[in-house]
């Protein structure tokens, strides 16, 4: 009797611990608790010129609050644009129709996410609507390319001083370019 | 010519061995529904191979997690992204280290015990005695041990992962000063349900493989003291190789 009691207790403890661990893994280490699979939601789409490395599952946020997730990315071969479909929680159903969607970067080199900025319209976006105003992802390569092009344009003497200056002094360069343009 | 002959006979021998393992697995599966009715036997085995392995699994999980935290921190610090430590530790544990290390420990702790127990039953004619009494030793002795192992493994692996993540957090956050908020939030953002599923499927398959090898080796052990020893050794060695081989296959399949 004593032995069977210990046995049951040990087995029970082990099974409870095991299932507690499984629950912890599925709810605490994943963002599954935040997915809107069961809660009511509606879908929006937006077309971007360039989505950078936006991934399916990336958050959609408004004023920094997560209101949904990216559920699909496809390519529109007529307009040559990326079509991003988003699933927004039904709780946030008062997004003006003239809101705009931009792609931002989390941290310096983090993943991309979509930020919505509310417009001023009286009507709200409904299921299957499209957000018309979009702003593409900030692509680091393009920016560096532009910067280099600027340096090249600003030409002779400033280019020379740039070559002498350490890397940390770079932010000054566009300003120098600006003053030159004013003259 | 002689070498060729040896090669041929060893090939036939290994094929025969594989075939008898598969037949044994089928017999276990066929007998499983009947054994489920004697659930107290299965419960006893869950206690033996699960509850009694808890301490070793938890301790190993803690240390594996702490090592991951230390090594991961050293590596990620070079790129200035210590915050990704949570992600690195969680994915490493859930997808690979959890199932594999748990299975290796299980083979060493529970598998060897199963094999030597069954081998000793064979050596002391307990299994023959059961056959004499018209009790099917497969259903009475092997199936509960097999099922106990199969049920136990995913649970042990989950416990291992959780303790490991806690260990990584202990080193990373408490000792090395990684921000606790970004540790957890980055982990949550990048670990998906598919990663957890991969870990669970792996541990289930390892559970079947480990228990099958242990029960098979024990049941067909040579009924001598030496034979029991050999069966135990073979269980651990075969399990380790099979686990790592299956791990490669499963990882490739999940990619």
C-alpha cells in the first residue's frame, strides 16, 4: 500500500511536471499567445514598392501597439509591387480609410514590421480593404548608395577632406553639402 | 574470395537483425491495445523510466542551459547582439539539444535498466515460466515497458527544455547582465509553433527508438551473466548511434 502510494505520487508529479513544461514551451517561448487564430479579426492589404526583408508573421503596429500580424506576402506582376496582407484584431476596427502603412525596422538591424499611422477620414477600413498610402522599407544599401552619390556630387575639396576625416565625422558631410548648395 | 564471403554473411546477419527488430516492433504494436487495459503496469513503467529519471534530466538540463548561456553570450557579444541569447538558447534547446540529450540520457539511465532487467528475467527463466503458464511475455512484460518509454520521452524532453532555458536565463540575465525583457521578448518573437512541434515529434520518435532497442536487446539477450552485460552495452551504443542518425534525418525532413 505504502509503495503504491509513492508510485502514484511520483508518477503523478512527473506527468504534471511534463505537461506543465509542454504548456510553458507552447505559450511562453512562442508568440502563440498573441496570434489571432481564434479571436475575431479582419484582413487588410497594402501594396508596397519594396518590402525589404519583411517576413510573414511580422507584427503590424499602430503607435507602437501590436494590433495584428502579416499573414501573407505576394507579388503583383501587373503593377510590379509587393502585396502584403495583414490580419488585424477585430478590437481595432476603427482605422480611418486614409491611414498610411510604412515598413519600419526594429532596432538598428532587427526585423521589419509594419507601422500604421491614422489618417483623418470619418470612415473606417473594413475586411478585405486596401490601404492606399504606403511607404517602402528603408533599405540600407540604397541609403548608402545615395550617400556615396552625394559625396561624389559634392566633388573636389569636400571629397578630399572626407577622405582625411575619420569615419565618425561622416554626419557632417551632408551639412557641408547643404551650405554649398545655399551659396 | 573469403573476404567476399565474410562480407556477404555479415550483410545477411545485419539484415536479419533489422528484420527481427521490425517484427518485434509490430508484435509490440499489435499487443499494445490489450496492454492498455492493464494500465497499472504502464504506470509502474512511467514511474521507473520517467519519474526516477527526473533528477538526472533536470540537472543535465540546467547545466546544458547554463553552458549554452555562457557560450552563446561569448559568441553573440562579439557582434553586439547579446539580446539574441534567448532566441539562440531556446531554439537550440527546443529543436536539437532537448530531444537528443534527453534521448541519450534516457538510453543510459532507463534503456540500460530495461535491457538488464529483461535480460536477467530471460537468464533466470522467468520469461520461459510465463510462457509455461500461458501468459504472453510480450504483452505482460515488454509492451508496458515499451509504452512507458514512449509516453515518458516527450515529457522528459519538455522538462529538459524548460529547465535549460531557465539555466540560460540564469547565466545570461543574472550573471552576464543581458536585459531580461529583451531576452524573453526576442525569444517569443522568433520561436514559432513549428519549432516546438519539431522538438515534440523528434522526442516521440526517439522515445520509440530507445524503448524498442532496450526491450528488444533485453528480451533476446543471451541467457548468461555475460549475455546480459552485452545486451546492456549494446542497448546504450545502438541507441546513441540510432538517435543521432535519426536526428539528422528528422532535421533534414523538417527543413
